[in-house]
C-alpha cells in the first residue's frame, strides 16, 4: 500500500478537491508501474498488463495503456499503438493476445503455461479471439494530444483494416451489431450478463465447477470449428451481441471518422460516421429495455433474447456519444447517479449491490462477476457523463477514483464495498486516472 499523507482519511461530508500533490503522486506511481511492465526489444514496444500474471501484449489493454501514457510520454504512447497495429493479420484480424518476446522475470513459468495452452494460439503466437476495439479511440486521444500527422498516416491502414474486419466478419445476424463467440472476447470475462447463456446460477450447486470448465471447453469447440464466424453462428453455442464490444465499436467508428477527416479522406469520414450511427440504431432497436431504462446484451443466433441482468455495461452506450439525450438522461439519472446502484463511494461498481444480493460465495471468486470496480469502466463512463453535460458528476467520479487508487495502489480491480485493491498488484489500468485528472481536474495538473 502506498504511504499516506497525514489526514488522508477524509470525512464523507467534507470531500477534498484534487490538488497538485495528488497529481504528482499519481504520476510517480504510474511511471513506476509502467516501468515495471515495459517491454522494449528492437522495434517491439509495449506494456504488459502485469508482468506478474499477464506477460503478453493484449489488444484492448494496450489501448488503455496508450491513453494513460499519452499524458506522460506521447512518443511511447505512439510506439505502443504502432506495435499493436503491426499485429493485424492479413485478413484484418487483430488478436486478443499476442505472445510477443519480453524479459519477464517469470518467463519460464509463462513458457510452461503457453505450452500447455498452445492450442489457444496460431503459429505466430496470436490468439484467435478479438478484443473490444478501444484502440481506435486511443489513437484519436493520442493524436489530439500530440498532433503527429505522419504517425497517423503510418498506422491508418492497419487501424482501418482491423475495424473493418469486425464490421464485416462479425455481423453474422445482419442486424447491424457485432457478435462475439466467447465471453473472453468481451473483456468482461464472467460478467453476470453471461450467466444464463453459460448455464450458471447465482446459487446453483454445479455452477462453481461449470464456471471453471465452460470457458476452456467453449474455446476448444471454437478452435475445432476454426473460429469461422459463420460456422460458430450456426453452431449457436455462444453468440453474443455484447454491449461493451458494440459500444466501443460505435465509438471506434466515430474516432475513425474524425481521423479520416484529419487525413483528408472524405469518403471514409462519411462511411465511418454512417457505420457508427448504424450500430447505435441497432442497439436502440434490439437492446434497449424501456421498462428498465437501460440496455442489455442479446444472445442466440436462431432465437435471440436479451439477458436482463444489469451491470455497468448496461450503461456503456453513453460512451458512444450517440445515444439520444433522453435515453442518456434516463440511464444517468435512474442508474449511474443512483447511490443504491452505481453512484457509490467507490465508483463505478460493475455489478450493483442489488444484483448480488442473492449470489453465492463462488461468484465473488471470478473476474467481473462479484463486488468489483474496474478502472476502465469508470474512465469510460466519466467521459460519457461529461459529453452529455454532467461535467460536475464526471469530476466527482474522477475524484473518487483517484482517491481510491492513491490509497490502495495499482491493482487489477477494487472491491466495490471497501475500495480495497484486489488480485494482481502493479496492474497498468489504474493509470487511466491520469487521463481522468487531465480531463476533469486540469487545475490540479497545472498546480
């Protein structure tokens, strides 16, 4: 745990504004954690999410890393995204994970692990899965901060190809939404929104074992079917039009429209803007629940159905910036700003307490399914709040996140009840709090 300044524990009724000293501590700790996870070998440059547990390049992680790094060192942020874009394959597939070389102190253990699961990767050490496409918004963020048009030109082709791949090969139902075929492709691994599709129950006797066995067995089946989208859709084992993936795909299209405009590519600018609107219209048509005032993911190829389990992903369409103002207002005021749901002392809980009231103890042992705060969701929702005019609320969300991270240190996630850091230490995602401060607390940054 980080050393605390005297008087750190603030009273709930007397919140302390973020100050220059908070910024300096956040910068110092971010630099330390990034340095611990940095990989630089020739033209390979990236940050492992955690050298202790995830010593590889992961696609959406590198997107988050580059956003945070852009506040500290624009050149390094650009290099990480260039390394990521070099992983785009000939058909446009950008892998969820690539086993790039690194000097991880636990390389022997990672080598053993990858030999045991080598069937998860192709011949070049690339996963067959995809990741939620946050990296297009990351490129936009880095470009807006540093304005390097030559860099943007260098990465434009793979950047467009990997988004076009998703929009082409993963729209298997023809309804305008992107489908994924494994819960790990959503980034929110064992979200309770997937329980019904996976045959899990909050208190089911067989659910703890099934939660362990289902993901690798599904991966093996998908591998046997060659990860061919049409074959996987026809098999109908796990076909999910996920909210995280589709919200980020819509935002990615908006980013690409902006970047195309910067490059003078007017046809692509118009086309990507149209695609963004198309995804949002499909979310409105197929995933909005008027009674519950939020969105839900849709499962199934032959008989699609909504999984009506509320999580922070149910609110993520506000990150697209394309929700109608009325629907955004309903989600924000009925859910996000409700202290009984998501507006807690340690925001934003991925699963509100009411959704976990009857959950068994096994639920809290799995990533994303229990009492957890993930900094990337807090970051995305803070941006959504601000873009819909809730700037003071975005500042307050950022303030609470920064307080929690500085108190606990950098962890994979945090307990939504106590704010306590959980699981992997020296994890890079909490550095996104730098971007939150830069956006919403500029006076603390300037001092």
